C-alpha cells in the first residue's frame, strides 16, 4: 500500500511521528493509501525550509518566477490524465470532471505566472509638491490550507499567487484528498522550483492546521473550507495580527423569473445543483422559482435530474460520482431525513445508491425537495451534497428576502431576460458573486469571495497578488 510523504525542502519526508492516517477510495469504501499523520514538528521543519529559501526566492527576478510557474502549468497539462485519475479515485468525482479541473489547475499557475511579470508598484504625484510611490513586497513565509472538494484546483489557486509574489509557502491539503497535492511536489521538482520555496505537510487540521495558524512566524493564512473552521482559524490568527483570507461556506440561491430562457435555466440550474455531487461552494442549493412557472419548471427540472447517472467515477457516462467520505455521506443523509421531519416532500432521489461492483461505496441519488419553508434548517444550513430545494415566490421583493435570509452570501444565479430587472436584482443580492443567465463562468481576473459568514477578503487577480504582499508608501517632498 502506497505511503504518501511530506514534501519539505524539495525532498519527500516521512512524518516525524512515523504515524499514518488511512486514505479511502470513496467509490469502493476501501483504504488504498496512507497519509502522514504530521504534527507541529513537521510544520516547524517545513517553516525552517521555507524561511531559509525566502531571501533568495523573494529577490529572484519576476521572469525567473514566471518561467518556473509556467513550467509547472505545462507539466500539469502534460500529466492531465494521470492527475485526473488520481483525483477521481481520491475524491470520488467523475473522471471527465477531474480532467477539466486539472486543466483549470494548470491555468491557475499560468495566470499567476504571467501576473508575476505584470505586478508593479504605484506612483502618485501631489500637484508638484511631492511624489508618493508604493512598494509591494512579499510577506515572507505564508500558510495555505485547502479543502477536499476541488483538491488540486483550490490548492493551486492559493499557492500560485503566493509564489508569484515572492513568498515561500507551507501548505496543507485536506487529509481526505491528499493525492494530487502529493504529486504536485514531484512536478515542482521537475519544473526546477528551488528547494524550500513550497513545502507540503499532510495531516489532520487540529494538528497540522493549528500548528500553521498559531506559528508565530507564518505571517499570513489563506484558507478555504467550512465556516466553523474559519471561525476557529480567525480566533487564533486575529490576535496575532496575521493577514487572513477566508473563503468559507455558501447556501446559494438560483432566482428563476418567469421571463427567463426556460430550457437554459432548467439545464444550468440542474448542473449548478449537482456538479461534483453538489460538493462545490458555488453550487445552487436553493432554487427560488416564480410561482407562475413553478409547476412547469419543477416537472422539467426533475426530468433533467433523472437523466443524471450515478455510478463509477471512472466511467465517462457517470454524471454523479461518490460522496467524498463516509462521514460526509452520513451527514448528507441526515439532512435528507431532517427535510422529511421539517415537512419536506422528496420528489426525486433521496436514496442510497449501490452501483454494480461498488456496493461499499458512498453514493446518494440526486435529491430534489419541495414544501419546505425558506427559513427551515435545510434551507439555511450548508448541506454540501447532491440535495436541492425548490421554493416558489410571488414577487421580486419576496425572492430577494428569501435569497438574503441565510447567514451566507457567496454566490447567486439570476435567470431573467429583463435587463433592468437583472441589474436591479444583482445589486440587491447580498452575495460576493452574481451570475446572470449562467453559472460558474469564471474569469481569473475578477474578485472571488463572499459576504457575511461566507468569508473575509477576496481572492483572484490582483486581489490575490495584493493579499500576499505588504505595501509600503514612500513620500518624497520635492
């Protein structure tokens, strides 16, 4: 059985404790590899390697950083199928989706590689009296903690801008999906990334994550994951005055108005609800539908859902793969039971699926629920699985009230052919991202993040580059 290793100072290291954690294949329920059960000693070792590498890397020409990061992107593209297979086995997602995510991971490195060449200081003239110029310097050693749902994509989304701006990184992938992060270490060596610039420590959040967040010399933390974990991280990091970027949970609404492009709204809403088994922070989990088209939309929505095949992630025809872990599988099922207790009517799915040859895997049929109040737990709490609710509304004001009723504010989709209404609703939605007549159409230059309990700060484009730098203004009197 394969034992993964920590990637520290450009070398694979066993955990100092010599203890390991089981890594499960969600599609079979079997243990198929072992993950380092690291602790604060491994984090300290990684920090020392990063701190040692920082002076040289931070002063390296931007063109050198561009070439290395761009080479990492090229290697991810070359190894797309190998990485996608590893990701599909490790996470449970369909392999065709994993291939797309490997492409997007390469794009992250390529985008921030080019950004390294464009990132510059600013100058402001004070009417002939003085010149101000702003120096943007790398912070030092930073910590990046990524989740299990889009393992390599979100890992690279954090690491690439941190490295592009001249920082050195101690990174922790999720212990549930560590495989592609482990393989990234090999790619970094092949690309010629200097030793110590990136260090990857595997293990549990209470051990490795806490050690990173509480380390006195890791000066910034970029975290994507659950809101409860984000609160915990903030409680440690804020009193230490660390820079924090927290991309947390979501309970995203799709607003379907009667004047929408009906067929497109149906197909994209189903996709937004169930892509990656609904395990994407941007998934639309609450479908709010104008009452005049509610029954028609519900019928078409359910018909589209029933075309989605649940099964072996390694088959191209599979639309919905396995739930990532047994614990999460049980959590999702508990919310389906809660929906029944709250008076919900399950009109599609809601059952455990046992694909042929994969009887011990963690599969749930795509679940559609109606007759729930907008403020019940199933409409307020993040389920993060293949579960969606349908709720009618009568007026635009009511739709906005329900959309904004949750403690989250990450993403929203608005479906209407009325241009004025689209802009008006987009302005009134309490959400960091609003898609009009589309979903998951992403431009890496745009700010990414949420309001309320969906997070703190913005990632993407210059927002990410600025987060990973300290800005110093110098004023020169003429």
